[in-house]
């Protein structure tokens, strides 16, 4: 996506920061210093005035390298709770950017002193979606509401299995577009007005334009887009083993603020259907989501 957008792209070695025991932790520990020196070389080549980081374990060697070269560094946290990589990156950052006021409770005093609440950035082209193009792309009509189901860029096994189990019941009321993730297309699930996609990119604004209700995981960036577009949402956060629970925290905050529905844990087919019905029937409060993109750009330009 970066290359397609005309952005120069470079990769560095990075060690994943796992919160559970794994022998891979020992191997990955040694990738961080390798990535640090790779990042220094790349940054010297780029010669940037500033570095902007969105977190994740790939960011750590880059932020450390930027600090060692005296480059101003801005680290942004998308989630309500703060991830481990960002907790480490915050120490090297000149400014810490938060999406939520509630995130301040996760910061020590030294870090809180350089923190700014700027919100989450959202792609402006999302508002350019065209409902007619969306219907043509999916082969849908104007007569029944559209349910969009997204499980994140990699899909979500739990959500996919629920959809496959409930699709005939869902199609009684909705036309359904289902983003299943790479390699997860179920070729045996052909139904009229049911469309499976591995991934949506250019078509996403048009699909957003026609959907009446959305089922989504609890990633902060996805939820920010849906709030920005004032969509009705059922959030099913990824929780449990291998997760620090950030999606649950995000989902509960967005549900409380924007009047969305939320389900978590083991979910039966009946609960899934009822949750979608409830989300569709919800009356959303008149709260306008503030796109954090302008605040972030302004802060980067002025500092």
C-alpha cells in the first residue's frame, strides 16, 4: 500500500514483543539491535526532520535509532490502553500523542508531561464513497439493508464461523458483504446477496457508503473510521490468549460513547443474530467524531 501510494518503503529486522512464554522471544531479542543499526542507516539516507511512529514492535528500533541521531520523534497510540512497544517508545519520544483522554491513566508522570490528546487519524477519502458504485460492485439492490462484516485485515475465525453458521438467517433481512481475510474464502457458501471478499481497499469507501450496520473487531483504527462515518456497529473484540485486551477496552469505550452494541467471549449463533438486530435498531447519539488527522499534522508542523 505504501509503494502504491508513492511512499518510499524500507524494512528493518524487528523482534516481536510477546506477552507469553515462547522460545521465539529469545531469538527475537537479538533482532532488535540488528534493526536498530539498519534503522540508523536508513534514517541517515532519508535525512528526515522528524519521525512519526504509530507503534507496534517494528517501531521500537526505528524510534531508538531516531533518538540516537537527534531526530525529533512523535509516537502515537491508537488504542485506549497503551501497548508494550509504545510504552518503550514513549521513553525516547519528544512528544507522545494519544487518541483518548482516558489513555493518560496508563502513563507515568514523566511521560504524561509530554503527552497530547489528538484523537485518531482517519482517511479523508472515506467520505467520498458512492452508494451506487458500492451496489454495482457487490450486485446488491436498494430494497433491503446491507450488513458489512469485517474481521480485521487478517479476518477473524470466530466471526467467520458465526457468519457461515448464521448466513441463511441473516439473509432473511440483510444483504451481506463479508470480509473474510486472506485465504479464508469459503467456496461452498454461495448465496444470493451474500458476497465474500478477502480484503477491500479502493472499494472500501463505496462499501461503507451502502452499509446500514457493521460487525467489526475492536481495533481502534477500524472503530475510528466507523465512528467518523456515523455507522451502527456491533463490536466483537478479540480477547483472550495472545491479546492484551486492548480491543475490549476500545470496544467498551466506543459502545458507551456512540451507542453501539458489543459482544465478547464465547458467542452462540442466537446471540450473534440478536446482537446484529440490536445494533441495527439502535438510535445513535448525536456525537460527531473528531478526525485527529489535522491535529496531528498541525503538531508535527509546529514543533
